[in-house]
C-alpha cells in the first residue's frame, strides 16, 4: 500500500527464480485478502448485512408464529396480531406429524433417498476430480470445462429423457430413478469443488509419495483422503440439503405413495380441498429439523470446503 491508500501492483521480474515468483504471488494474494477483509468488515457492509438478515428472517418468523396459532385465529387475523392477542396450540404439529396423512411415515423414505443420493455422487466426484487434478491425459482441460459447463443446464430439460430411459429399463416404482437423477444433477458441482480442493494441496506431497513408490490408489486413499474431509463435508451438506428439500425430482421419479418423501407429502397436508392449510406451516418446520441439525453440526466444514480454491495467487 502507498501513503495515499492506493494499491501498488508488485512487478514480477522476468529474471526471477521460480521461488521468488512464487513468493511475490503469495504476497500479492495476501494483500488482496487483507483488502477484501477490510471492505467486508466495514460498518456499511455490516449494516447492510444486518438489514438483509432481518428482511430474510421476517417471513420465516411469521411462518413460525403461524404454526403455533389456532385455526380460528389463523382464519381471522394475520400473524402480526399474535402479540396483541396471543394464543398457542400444539395441535397443528400433532396433526402434521402423526395425524391422517401426517409426515411421520414419510421420513423413512426421505432418508432412503438422501443417503445414496449423497454418497454416490461424492464417490464418483472424488475419482473424477483426482483424475482431472493429478493425472495427465489427452483432452483433460477440455473435459473439465465441459463438466463444469453442465452446471448451467437446467435440470428440467433432462426430466423427460431420463424418465423415458428409466421406464425402458424397468426402473420405475423404485428408488433407483431418484438416486440416479440426483447423482447426475449433483456431479458437476461435486467435481468442481473436489477438483479445486485437490489443486490446493501442494504438489510436493504427491511427488514425495511417488518417490516412495506409491501408486495412484495409495496416493488417493492414504495421502489425499485425510486432507479432503472439509471438501467432502462441504459438498455432502450441500447435496443433503438439496436432495432433502427437493420436490420436482421426487414428484417426477417417485410418484408412488410408498416412495413419497417428506417434501412431496407436505403438499397433501392441506387436504383434498385445502381445508387444512394451517397445517402447512407446522409441516414445513417439521421437515426442516433434520437438515437444520445437519447443517449446524457440520457448518465449519461447509465454510472451509467452499472457500477451498476460491482465491488464486
């Protein structure tokens, strides 16, 4: 930084050694990080963040208050009148969970769907990311860009072709279409996150393992896997939340009652004519208990994994 506060670009000598160039890039990276930290910690940024947090929280808080209000109060007044005339009941939660058409029996279907839909893409993404990061083969960069570009493809355009394939293969009325669909839609982001994390690992570690006679299998499982825990946890949380909260894929590929997850069952809480719509707020909060616990318990891994590879020197 100069005395006037303007950023000074550090030149890299053309005759500098590789070590000097690396040190200069690291210094520039540290300066950019410090500048970004200063901007994000300013009072204006903090104030805007607080305002956005309040605006984001108000609808959720209103839904939470509504979930405890009696049906008569919900039909006659808005949730903001609760503080002037408070009335609390747990009947909405009892009916939403264990009543006729309640969410209790559908939790098992959600767990059966979500765990394979998280484990399968993580496994495939780890193998693909290792190949893109540490194995030199023809067309590697082109394939990686092609995989990354698949993130911009809307999943809606693939629903009918996938359903046609699943029906032709006789996989309908099973969990396989849901597992395969979630795996396909989650793989591009998984490979991108894992690849960025692997590229941040110093190449000297890989080279030292090769000198000791380790092959790709041993390097992957013994050297890299312990270092990839934050990235695995980050994408695992992201995929878990996406699959658990998914409705579109569940409606298309799991239409049978014995396959219905919690998200699709919530729509049926209101009744055939919408006469029990007050149960929807309670059902929504019942459905978010599991992902909320998962996210809060693994939040530090989620942040570390997403930041991996986010800043390049």
